[in-house]
């Protein structure tokens, strides 16, 4: 069922004025995201007319924009991605680990998204792989699926990486599987210290190479001494790495991934109202517990759009990455070895192409199957209800 209010409605109503008011301050990718969301599932993108095989009921279905920042387009993308990942799951417990940048570093990351977010991925994954390989801890090569989120619940800038990690790994030499303890994977304080050192060392190297850019109130950080002074408190601060208890089986892992992998800054389901006072939505206040954690916030419309656009990723940036046993080139061989060491059968390898799953809703009148009877060009409108001849011809095909 369509949400009563959507991000697309807000962009269509307030987007043109926002673009005029902020001309010259929006990037090309941000403008493209706004345009994609505004036109998603409208005549601007074309579509088709569907008719029921049984009763002849018809409806118009417009095409999706398929932009990865669009709240309406992530369901199908998540389903496809999860179907591919299901075969990668091992019959072991899985842990959820989160690496977060402190506020002082997040400010730098905001003005250097591509470099800083990439460094966040690399430092966090290397931290996990290094500590896991240490004989004093797990002593094994682990697998990691990592997902970048750049927002807090109120859409503020809060870059962090969620990781899903199997509870164990392959020992050096590849002769045995090393299992983690049931409710413990790796010490989070040790992870935090190494993560801090790796990230800051490489961030400093980027600054020395002149690859970081600073604007506005942060322009003074161009100087090396000022940059060192800015980072000085962060070097002494504890960088928090959060680890949750393991999931209760592979199904729970998939359910979690379906919620996190293709999430955007705010889902349409969280929107409550859009009127002259602004946009009202639900969010979680993590400083409170229990029922009080769920809060309601109203932002001026321009501020809502600004916060949404904070989280537009650089062009071509991969927000889902795999490391260790799950790294692309060696994934199949590593998983096959892991299953052999765990004495479990490999999933069936079915290379025969099956019919694509049809997610088209059934007929609202009789529940019958809907078929496409007319294709609409971009900005095209249907000429009228399809006649019986056209419907019968399409059915015969």
C-alpha cells in the first residue's frame, strides 16, 4: 500500500524552489537524485498498462527511477541482492559489529566524502581482519559484509559502517575451522584502538599529500599545524566499536540484511505530515530507553531536504563491500573450503535460468494475473482502456 506521504511528494512540491534558492551550492549528483525521486513512478519515466487475464480490469504502472537514494526503489534491489547472498551463509552464528567516526573526524569526512568514507571501510575491515588473525584472539581469517550508513535517525551526518561477520574463520594453512565463543567474537576495546590508529595515520597521510579539501569554517584546517591540533583530542579519545550478540540463525541474518543493506536516509513509512509548518517524521532518540526512545520531530521543509541531500553518495561509490573470506575473487573457493571444514553440504548449484519472479500485484478486482497490454513512452499517457482484441492478443502471446 502506498504511504500517505512520500519523500517524492516533498521534492515535487518544494524541490523547484529549493533548487533556485540554493543554485550553485548543489552538486550535479544531488540535482540528479532530486530529479530521479521527483519523477519516480510518474509518466515522465514511461511505463505500461496492465490488464487482468480473467476480468479485464486494467491499471497504469509507471517505471521506477531505480536511483539508490530513492526510498521507493530499494525494495526490489534488496530482494535481488539478498537472493544472491543467501547462498553465502554458513551454518554458524553471525555477529553485528559497528565502527563509527567521532564527530571531529565526521566533520572532515563531510567535506571529503569519497576519500574519508573509503578510508572508513578500509580501516574498519583491516582492523577486523588483523585482530581476528592474531593467535591471541581468534587466530583465523574471517569473512565480512560491510554496509556504509552516513545518517543518524534524525538524518544528521553520522558516518558509520555496519558489519555482519560469521562467528569463526579458517585457520592458517586452511586445515580447520576456528569457532568463536558463542557470545563473543573479538574484544571491542582492542578493535577501537587499532581502528583509531589506522584511520588517523592514513588520514594524516592524505592531508600531507594535499588530497583533502576544506571549505567555509573549516578552511583553516588546510594548514598542517591546525590539522594536527584539530586531531589532537581525537587521538586521546576512545573510539567506540559496538558489537551485538550473535543472530539466531541464518534466517535472522537475512532479515537483518534486508533492513540495512539498501536503506536510505529516511523511509517513507517514517513520514507523518507535510504542511506549511514543515515535515514531521518519527525518529529514535538513542539517549532515551524504552517507549520514550521513539520521538517525533518537525523540520522546516528546506532543512528536511538539506538533511536528506547530506547523504547522497559520491558517483560510483560502493556502499556495500565484502572482505576476507567473502572478498569477490576468492569468495567461492573460500566458502567451499569453509563448508568442507564445517562438514556441511554446499548449496545446490543450479545454473539453469529460471523464470524471473513476478512481483506485479494481482488484479484488485478478482485476484487474477495482470499482463502488460501497452507500453507507454516517457511522458506518455495511455490512449484509453485497452480493447478486448488487444487484451486477447496479448494473452495469446
